[in-house]
């Protein structure tokens, strides 16, 4: 424990992590260089503390729920059978699947990584043992900003995860990564590193599943670099049980004419947060970010983003749809920054929220910062209840009230799901959404 941070002032979550670090650090791969990096990261997090509601990026988040949790990175009770039985587990027939249980690769539930054609997939721990110094130089240290605080904590325990490299011009089979917190009171810090080379194309499904056993914390980070004319279609599915917490950060760097399509889905969990930080570094880079959040009762879902236009003629389009029931809360906190010299940039933000019943809450905070001329930027946010005219129209056609409400809510959220390429992903999510809505039996009849 850092002497500058008195024990009483350190949240339970960080105290548990400090104790675990003392037991684990010397056994993690990478040698002295990585031991030093991890120790410095932990000390920095303890000194800075967890984010609070005073930090703009965490303005609405109930961080106290994380601060009070004693989830332990050293607690390891893996159970592969729990993954297969988890209600969020599904298969994409055309995709190769790799499953991680409590941060550890589960070969019995996975395809063989070496058999994945047209891309290179290496386990992070293996690379730390084989080329520790090269990997150390390759991964930049995260900043002290509140947006990066949990990524810095991920650095402190960095050892498990995967590095994916798609060679120039390749279009490999889709890849499905499943990260499952299967043990109660367990904290995991998985890392996914994706490098898509010149003109290559990758479809990546990244699914984080919180355990039904309760009190787990999944603090994942995904780093993406897209070279010239590369394309990544990224599905980020955060699906948690009632007491689980899933917090994820995606960091993206895009080069000339590259294209990122990201679908962020936040379903269930006591606390779910998906943060996207993207830099459009060169002309022609484009990003489409679609987000869906559903909190039918008692959950918290936060879609945060910072997209920086750093070069001329770059494009971004954010689409957010959310629905909140009694006691549920959805948040969209999105910031677009158009840097000096990024003339010709085109940016759009659209946030729409639906209150399913009294007691739900939706907070929308779209932001634009423009430091140059000759740009096309817009944003808009609406929150309300079902359109009474649309409801009346369906009722006038002989549809009963429950069916009419269910269809309208489902269609509102399906605006995001329908844009996805994979039938299996769409069916899985539509089933999860339908089951969570008040008129679930009615909606299922139409799926």
C-alpha cells in the first residue's frame, strides 16, 4: 500500500486489489520490467483514487457501488461448465470462438487458436514470457485522467488476454471472444489488443458475461489500431447478472481511410459501463458507433465516448438508444472534439431515450468542441414515453394494448440491433431484450 494514501482513505475495492497485488505480482509473467510497470500503475491508482461524480466522464455513475466491492483478482475458482450454462452464452456458426473463464483461457470450450486462418492470435501471457521488452515498449502507459483510471488499474494486473493481428489485405473468419466471470467475488482485468493492417477486414465479437453467483467485477480494456483502409466491425456485448459489474474501455487509433463500426450493447448488471475513446489521426478515417442500453429495473448502464477528429475530412456518427424501467438508469455521455486543422470533418450524434414506466431515468449529455472552421457537426437528444399517436394507431387496427406497447418498445431498441451483420447475434440480443421487457410473452410471439 502506498504510504501517501492512508488505509482508511482507500476504498475497499482498491484495498482488496492492493492486497492481491502483493500476493500475485512476483508470479505474473514478464520479468522485472513488467513487475515495475504493474507496481507503478497500482501505486498511481491508489494515489489518485477511483473516479467520482465530480469527474465529467463519470458524472452520473454510482462509483460507490464499485468502491465498496471486495472483488479479488487473486481469487480463482474457475468452472468451465458455468460458462456453457450461462444464459448469455451463444454461438455464431461462422465465427471461431475463444472462451476465457475468470481471465484464463478455457481450451475445452474454445476453438484451437492456431487453427484460426488469416490472422495471428497470441495469448498475452505467452508474449510477455517470450518478448517482454518488446511488448512493454509497444503498450503505452495510460494517463492519470479520470477516463483512464480503470484502464490504469487494468495495467496493474495485466497478464491475461489476447493479441490479434490481421495481416495486410486479409479477411479472416469472424472471431468470437467470450470473457466469463464464473466465480463469486472475483475481479478480472482482461486485455484485448487488435491490430488490423493495411486494407484488412476483421469482424470481432467481444462478449463479457457476469456471473449469476454475484459480486464479480470485469474491468476489461480493448486496444485497437487500424492501418490505412483497414476495417473493423466490433461487437461489444456487456451482459451481466443482477449483482455483477462490467466496466470496459475501448481505445482506438485510426489511420487514413480506415473504418470502425462498433456496436455497444449494455444489458443487465448492477453497474455496466462501456467507454469508447477514439482518435481519427489521418484523413478519411471514419467511425460509426451504435449503442443500446436497457435497464428494466434497478440496473445502471453508461455509454461514454470521446471521439477526436485530428485530421481533415474525417467522419463520425454516434447513435444511442436506451430504455429504462422503474429504478433503472441509462446514461449517454458523449464528447466530439474537432481539433485545429481538421477542416471538412463531419460528425453527428443522436441520443434517444424511452422511459418504460415512472421511476426510470435517462441522462443524455452530448457535447461538441470545435476548434476549426469548415466542419459539419450536429447533435441531438430526446427522452420521453411512447408516442401516443403511434400507440393509438396500433390500437385502432385491433391490436390489444399490451401487444401494441411491446411492439413499439421492441422496434425502438431494434433500431440498433437490426444494423448488425450476424443473424446469430441479432437473434440472441432480440431474445434478451424481449425477455427483459414488461410485455415479454407478447413480444416473443413476433420473433
